[in-house]
């Protein structure tokens, strides 16, 4: 298949021939054929780009589902770790398992982790006499500080097909992501990161 530069050049060469022989029907037919080739090129390119956009849209849904599944698993494993570590035994195997989940999550989206001890008294870290319970509050934030997991609780993402197009040439039904609690998910922030950022771009 000829590329754009070749088709464009051939069309103008055919137009030059029309200038030279304006009464020649064969020359005019050749020019119209080249115009048709250019139109077909743009139509095919438009179809291919729309297909690419639809494929990326399906992958966004797939990654949102993966984020939700990982959030649920991490919240569950947080509870299992704390049940073991409240007896002052380190749950190494579960911690390793959770670390692998975080690695998997970080490939999809930017991740920030904080783990802070839970104290047995109200003063917490401010009280020099406070004792650590052995348990920790493990918080996972994604995409520039949006909370995904807060210890045993987690948020999930939902995909909503757009009713209005951002660009006129967009495919129908492109997804926006929202938290299931109704809050907006910042899909276009600089800190989105990972495979999700690549798909959005």
C-alpha cells in the first residue's frame, strides 16, 4: 500500500497533467482516481485510529478491574498480617505476598505506601510511654494521592461510558473512571503513572 507522501505527490502530479491537458477526459479520470486514493487513505487511517482507541478503552476497563481486585486482596491481607503481628510475630510470608501485589499494582498506576504503627494507648507516637500493639495501619494511595486502601477498607473504581465526546472524532463510549463512592478519579493528573497513563495518553 502506498504511503501518504506518495499518494499526495501522485495526486498533485495528476493535477499538473490536468493543467497541461484540460480537455483530456483520461487525464481528468486519472486525477479523480488519485483524489479517491487520498480520501480512502484518510478513511482507513480514521478507522485504524478509532480501533486503536477502542482497544485502549477496553484495556482501561481491564486495568480498572485489576486495580479493584488487588485493592480487595491487599485489604484482606492487611487484616491477616495484623492478626498475626498483634502477637509480636512478623508475618514474613504474608508481607512478601503483599509486596508482590504492590509491585503488580505499581505497573498499572503510580503507587504510594505508608505504614504506621497502631498504639495501645490514645496518645500514640506523641506519648513516650505508649506501647505499640504490633499491628500497623497500611495505606495505599494511587495516582498522586488518591486513597485505594486504608488498612482493612478499600475503594473501587468504576468505568462509566461518556455521553459526550471530548473530541469529535473519538470513538463512542470511551470510559471515564470514577470511585465507586461517587468521587471523581483524576484520570489526567501528572502523577497517574504506569500502564494506565500510557493508555490514557
